[in-house]
């Protein structure tokens, strides 16, 4: 009850008319900047953070929370409408959300993303309020072997269990892991696959890779088929979610929240793994008559909830341990330190007023985001009424702008073209995009965690199974692989049983 009383005090300080105006301004600015492809919530917060420096701490935190959640929602908007994820955690939203947009269901995808973000963000913030100290203690006990096992589980499920073709899945995964190797070896400092280019020493930014594969690859594919298909306008469909959309979304919202928050609360967890796992889970639970691959709303609702719940969970290590586990959390740490707040175990007692105002401002910013942007979903969807040549010309412009903004290097534009051509080739040969993106994101993280585990044990490989959680995850991997093989054989056997026996079928008389 003490936490609830403190949160009530923070809400009373944050709900004045002046502070609500700052919150609304933060949401609008964050959404506007986050909509630009390649910017994402981290850069949106970084760009607009100076706007909070001249404000009182309470007003600054209110505006800061609005910018934070507005930037996250803006990133999902570009993923759905333009197939251009602004950051790695929005990749899963682009896969099904853009297909929904092409089917005239952009407004439903945007609405499901907004409501799922609100539910996950609210639940996640309340969990931070009540369980931050206890969750921080649990998070510290999870080591590198468990991280490695969980990421291996995600890769196995995507490539060997859920894919329609294991061969194509492993080819795409190999490409992704190869791209993830580019840069300096973290242990030896030796360059890997940098082609003699010093600009590749830091590796390839996931934003450049994702924007090239998704946005530029899609634009090139459409341009290559314009002569074969008429110049049609993508329909916008009905403006709001129907009863069936609500029925199909509410469970993924809750499951995504349950998956996302623990990964955010675990130091070095991040939002990528829970969004991948949420997509995999929803696809597995969808049954035979699913729409995955054609635009399933579950594939938007679950990952978006996981993304926002993970973002809320990052406040556990940030406030309780002083550990920023994401780029956005690092900027938030700088903002807290700018007001003389040093996160750590004693933060809740030494700076209780400002901390509870910050947590209350997250709830306010999340609510305003829903109130202001949910009615705008049909308006955003009308952007798709633009004829395709003009639409994709705009996509190319913003994709180039987003790729250049990441490092402000013209070399990134060349990389964007290379990955755009790779995306075109993958569409031509029906290679799945998901394993490639998964390899690019999780490959370097798996390498780091594996080396951490081996370094602690002096090179003993048994360290990878030294934690109970890691053993459980490996058991799940084995069960999933065996189940996938048995299901494939069963499906093949049933197909053979349904084929007609050519020996018993009477032959037709030949016509002379």
C-alpha cells in the first residue's frame, strides 16, 4: 500500500493542467520524430531531450515520458504503413502489419498496436512500481548461459520449426549471421569481413540493414513488377477495429506483455528477443487456418505489446541498479543524472518525490498517447491512398534519410543499396526475411554471451549448461526439434495416404 500511496502522490503532482499540456506536447513531438524511418524512440528522445532542460523537474519528466512513448508508437507506424522498421524491435510489427495495410487493414493494425502498447506499457509500469526491488534481485541471478540458451531457442524455432522450408530458412539465417560478424572481434580486436573499410569496424547498424531489406527491397520489387500489374491504389478499408479484431487481439496483448516485461527487467535483455518470441508464440497458437504471412492482426498485437512491456521493464535495472540496458535507457539515464538523480539501490528513498513523479508521468504519457493517436489511425491509414509510384518514391526518400541519420555517413547510403538488392534477391528466390534479421540481431549477442560463459569457466564448454534455466531451455529446444520432425513425417504420411492408388484406378480408353 505504501507504493500505491507514493504513486498517488506522484499522479497528483503530474496532473495539473500545465503538466498535461507538456505531456501532450511531448507525445506529439515524439510521434512526429518517431514516424521518420530510421529514427526510432532512442533517437527521438535524444533529439528532443534538450527541449526539457529549461523546465522544472516535474514538467520535464512529464514531457520526457510523452516523447519516449510517442517515439515508440511512431516507429510502429512506419513499420505498418511503409514496411520500414525504425529500430530492431519494430521488425516483427512490419512483417504482418504491412501486409495488413496492403489488404486495406492499416487502421486496424495501427489501432491494435496503439491499444496493445497502452495495455503493455500500463501493466509494465505498475509492475515496476510494485516489484522493482524484488525483480532486480532476480534479474541479477540470470547469467550468460541462460541468455545464450534463450537466444538459441528463438533461432531454432524460427528456422527449423516454424518455417515452411528448412533449407531456405537456414540459408537466410546463414546470411544474417554472416552480416552480424562484420566488424572488429570483441576479444582479439581483429577485423572481420570489413573488406578493408574502416567504416565497417563498428559493424553494420541494424537500422540500415532492416530499412534496406524491408523498405528498399520492397520498393525495388514493386518497381520490377509495375509493368505486369496495373497502377492501383492500396485500399484503406474500414476506419476502426471490428468485434473479430478485438477478439483476436486481447489475448496476444496479454501474452506479449507477459513475455516482454521479464526481458526488459533482466539486464542486457533488450526488446528484440521477446518480440521474436511473441511472434513465434502467436503463430504457433493460431492453428491451421491462420493468416500469418498474409497479414494476421495477432502478429501485430503480440510483438507490439512485448515491445512496450519490455520498454517499461527497462526501468527495473535502470532505477534499482543504475544499469541502462538499451540505447533509450542510456539516454534516460543521462536525463536523470542531469537533474541530480543517481539511480541505484537507495534511489527510492533518497529521491522518492522525483522517482514517483517519473513513474506517474509514464502512466500519463502512455494514456495521452492512446487518447491522441487512436483517433488518428484512420488518418494515418489514408496515406496509403497515394498512388504506388509516388508512395514508393516517398519511401525511398525517407529510407535514405533514415539510413543517413544513423551515423551521418554517406557510406551508409551505399550499404542501404546493397541490402536493398539483397532484399530484392530474397523476394525473387522466396527466402524468408525473418531468419536473416534474427541472425543479424541475435548473432552478435549470442557470441558475446557464449564468450562470457566460456571465459568464466576457463574454456570449459559445460559452462553453457551450468544454470538450471539454461538446462530447461535446451530441453525445450530438443522437444521442439523432435516434435517438428515427427509432425513433418506425419503430414507426409497423411498426404501419401490420401493420394489415389494408380493400380486400382480404372484406366480411360484411349481415343484413336
